[in-house]
């Protein structure tokens, strides 16, 4: 639908900035902006979470996230997209992922962001290790099949 969609993808060990995301996606022609921030919560299945650790195959993750953005931009009228994912240690209440999009109207921005978050979790080569008071466990965060339906 929107062949002129521009996107910025970052995989980084640095803290993520909602302001940076907002600055990237805000343009005069768009009245709808949607931003999702995924943060580390302090519990999971009655266990106390101390922090998360993320690893990524960075070059492949960027390419897959770009592919996801391009696929979804064919379905939803978004003009600018920003995706950032942390690597390394992410403490409780810190942001591990930001997905943001702007569109002339809110519905496309909201739907795009929701679907992009799901597809990134399904397809991007990013892995998460949860650290609990009683130890740690790797969580499957990536099917990396590359063929999930849009």
C-alpha cells in the first residue's frame, strides 16, 4: 500500500530512546503515530526476574526486520517506521524493543506496529536469556523460519 515507506532499524547494546523513535517517524503528512515499548518485567510465572540478556545475529536481524517492515508496508499505509532492539543486559523496567510507525490515519499505524512486534518475535534472529533469583534459562524468541504469514 505504501511503497514510499522509510524505515530505520537499530540493533544495539545502548539504551533505547522513545524520543529518538518519535523524532524519526514524525512528519507533517501523518496524523497517526503508534509506538510500542517492550520492557523487562520483574516476574514471570511466579519467578522473580532479575534481568534479561539478549543476543542477536545483527546483520541477519536487520535484514529480516527490514523484510518484515517492507511486507507490512504493502498492507498498511505507513510512511515512516522505527525499530530498535537491545542486545546485552536489560534490567527490570528498561526497554528492550521499540517499534514505531506513522501514518496519515491511526488505524494503519496501530495495526502495523502490533503485527510488526509479533513478526519480529517470530522471525528475527534475536534470543533472550531470563535471569531469575534461582538461575537462568534461554527463552525461544525466534522461530527464524522466514516464512510466517503476514
